[in-house]
C-alpha cells in the first residue's frame, strides 16, 4: 500500500476493551474490520461492546457505509492479518509476549501493511526487536476508550521509517482522532508520564493529610481540569500573564512556580495509603458500577467534544 492509498481493511489483534473500542471506531468510519482473539467468549464480548458503543458513535456522525455488519471475527491470527492494510495490536502488556506477537504479525501480515500497538508502556524499539520488517512497526497509544477520546500518541523506534509514521498519523486523523507525533521514544510515552507526575503529588497530599481522595478528584475536575479541556497548561499560563501574556508570566510568575516545583513530594506507597485510595474511590463510586461510571463519563466527553466543534476549537 502506498502512502496515498486509503486504509480499507483493518485487523484488530486482541479484542478486549481497547481492541473492541478500536473496532467500533473503524466500523463507524466505514472500514472493514477483522478481529482476532483466542480468548473464550471474545467474539460475543466484542460484538456486545460494538453494539453499546454504536449509539455514541452515531451521535458523533457515521461515515458512508458504516455498519457493525462489516465486522468479522476469527481466532486465527494469520487469517485476520491476511489482507490487512493496518493492524492495531491490543494484547496483554507483557514485554516478552508482545515481542513474540509482533514477530508473528510481521511474519504473516502483508509486507506493505502497518503494524501498530496500543501499548501503554513499551517502546517500539522493544516491539520491533525480533521483526524482519521493523521499519513498519509503530506505537499508536490511545486513551481509553479510543472511540470516544480523540488523542493518539504516535511514536516509532530506531528502525521505524518516517514514511510509516506519516502513514499512521494520516490514518488516525482519518478516523477523527488527534494524533500527536512524539519525537523521542520514552517508556510510558508522554500522557502516562504526565498522569503519573500529577498522581505522584496527589498521593503525597493524601498521605500527609492535606486532602482526601474525593477532594483531590473534585479539585482537578472542577478546577484545572475544566481549563485543560479547552486549552493546555502552557497556553493557560499565557492567559495567566494578563495583557502581558506569556512574557509577563515568565518575568513575574515563573520563579514562584519553580519554587513550588521544588517542594513537590514523593509519597511512600504504604498499605495504608493504598487502602486510603481504595476507600476514597469506592466512597465516590457508591452504588454505581464501573460500566455505569464509564458510560456517564463517555457521554459527558462526547458532549464536550460536540461543544468544542461548535465553537471551532
């Protein structure tokens, strides 16, 4: 497949929550999807997930030809990848397993197809280490669920070709996603590192009795989280600088902010702290199941995205 050719056939390897979400998204954009997963009941669970996701996808707008009927399932990896233009892998987050899986995908997939992984932590260098065609291996890391949240981190390894990265970015963009190309590979990529940095301070605050788990969640979602849904933190500092913008911020406010950075803490992850997090989360969740909370979150995110689109943001 040349870079100018559109992707028509997508193979989803691993049909858990993330794989099922990718499948639903591709189906909503009129693509043919083949999913492969050897787990018991994988097909039943996949089709049930797609059916649940279809309402939200329909509200966002379906492409011509979009239909759950374009989904096929097989337990055989070779059959799934036989005619794939693009492969999105979503297997267990186990280093050696993924290395073997990528080597096998590389062996059976058409030579001009792209091989992408949803891995949250592993780098493309690890994934492509046993492949004969490492130049086509990339990481395409989504936030869960990818059919709702647009962000996809795209990053290659030392042997990934620039063409493969460009093709991956173009493909994810064609699905209505927001692909961000990382210039360097890091364990955990960038989103998870930023989330870890914030949660590190949250755990320290909880451990030292500054706030409860519920209060830290409320502080983020009713404070900076609202702003971050509109624009990122660096542009926010531009606003914080008033009429002088980012220049004033750097001159007058950056040093105090750096002073706060020097006081950020490192929590001691004791059993007591773990239990405090568990108790705080379960208290907030109440009688709502994980599925109910996720459905509510997904609908609010869709509403926010719709509002952004209307405002041209």
